[in-house]
């Protein structure tokens, strides 16, 4: 397959990241794109509610084994098996599963400085997902408290924020002084975006047996947590911008946060399932670009 197929897989498996990843400077753009696809592969196993929990945890373990000690033959065998058993119902995700060997080949061709943090964080997240799946009972997963919700968000998104931060800092001495500030806020950044997704998709998730919003907790408390987390994400972005980080890093981090604010307002007003329209996404994207052109704050 040609390298361009990575971009094709990204477009077929993501809406927001397909918009934001292309603005990143190289080599970070390619590193983040491949990392996203690896996390998406793990997510596909976690989301495969039509598979028994044991099959999902076994697949996550097999995937982590490939990351720890790669075998192209083993990857091809596993990939064929996952596709045959229809691990994904979404066509884009099913295509991604068919291309697992290609994605892994591309991953291990990255610089060692990028391979190590990506591998460590994907494995940690996949292990966490296996622990979540193992708590599934009769096809249902229910969270009962804010701490459980935060733990879930950390596993599937906070770890991603930590990994992205390491890739941003890689070979960028100009922002090295920011490292402690960014690392302290990286997991909260990821949690913010995940909380908005959970609020937005809660009705569909519930239909599929996933109740991430604790029934024992007023929904207003979750909205308040999401707003606080988005505020922390804004601090992260402003620090990057004020320290002179490459524009692509600022734009990449700012766009999902601006879209999350818009989605949060829409869900609060209209309820779960409400989405930011494509014209609104375009307007938000253009406003961000104009602000960066003028040297104004991104958020």
C-alpha cells in the first residue's frame, strides 16, 4: 500500500482528527496520525459489544503483544481473523482492521524517539480498556460515580493527552521549559474532550449497553466538570501559543477544544444526540485560522 493510505484511513475513521491532524508540522503530523490509528484499533475492540468480553480482552492482549514484539506474519493472521469475525460494524473501522499490518509497519518505521512514547501509551490505554471490558456484565457496562467516570476518561483519552504532549515536546527545545506545565494538564485536556463526547453520545451509548453517565450523579455535575476541564485545556493551549510553539501545534490543540465548547452548549440546550453542523465546524475552523493569522489568542 502507498503511504497516502494512512490519510485515507484517517478520513474514514475520524471527523475531528481528520480536520486537525493535517495542520501539524512534520514529523509530528505523521507520528500523531499513526498514533491515532493505533488508538482507534484498540478502541474498536473495546467498542465491539457484539463480541463476548473474553474475546475482546484477548484481542486487546494480542494487539499489545504485536506492539511489544512485532511479527508481520502474526499481524496478518490476526488481522484476517478480526475482519472475518466482523469486529467492527462501521465500514471505516472494518477497513482499518484489515490494514493493521500496514499501520504497524508504518508505526515501526517512525523514529525511535517517537515509537517509544506512542507504544508505551497505547499499551497502557489498551490494558485499561481490557479492564473496562472485563467489568461488562451481560453485554452492559455501567459506571456509578464521578471517580469511575474520570477513571474511564483517563484510560481512553487522558493517556492520549499525555502521549500527544510527549510528541509535542520531542526535539523542540524552544518549548522544553513548558514540559512540567503541559504534563500536569495533559490528562485533563483529554478528559475534557471525552466528557463532551460522552454527554453528546449518551443516548446511543445507552442503547448499546454502555452507561457512562452515572445515574446517581446529577447531569449538571458532569457538565460542570466538562467546563472546568475545558478551561484547563484552554490554559494548555495559551501556554503553547505564548511560548512560541509552532502554529500547527496551537491550531491542532485549539480546534477540538473550540468544537467541544460548541458541542457542549448544543447538548445542554437540545439534549444528547445534538451535533455541531458541518457549516458550524467550517465557521469555527475559519475563525481560528483568522485569529492565528492576526496573532490573536486561539482560545
